[in-house]
C-alpha cells in the first residue's frame, strides 16, 4: 500500500494525521508542501483523487484567499488550482493519498476509511 501525506509540521491537525498513520504501522511518504509545493498537474490529480470541487481544497482563512479575491463564486476550477499552485499556503491540510484515492484528514479519523481494505 502506497500512502502519502501532504503535511505541514506546524499544523496540529496535520501532526495528528501523521501520528495516526504511524500508529497504524505505516511509514507514509511525507510531502512538506510548503517546502516543495505541488504543481498544477499534481493539484489536478489530487482534486480527482479527492473527488471534490477545487474550492474545497482552499483554506479560506488565509490572507492570500482575501487578497486574491478567491471568494468570487465565478472563478473557474482552473483558476482556483492555479492560485493554490502559486500560493501553497492555501492548500487544505492534511491531505492523505492511498493509491488512487485521497481524503482531507480533518479530523484525522477521516483517514481511517481511506485505509480500510
């Protein structure tokens, strides 16, 4: 089983999810997305794996969200993903990917369904 977590070590929810994965005996690939931001193609794949609209990948409480006018409901999916690619702080966290599926692990227990066979 291949497991990857898009992780921010300063975020308590992200640390909880990583700890839960490790408690399950897993050694996930840890992507510190603020240090190595995902590109547009990777974000598009994450969106497909999550099965969510791009807007749900956004952290609306970040200053960049307001500064970039991302609350505008008329913005296209592509524009939202491009904003995340340019400003990775906007990416929801943590995101856990297992094979071809993914989940935003808030709360961390949401990832248990992803890990179930």
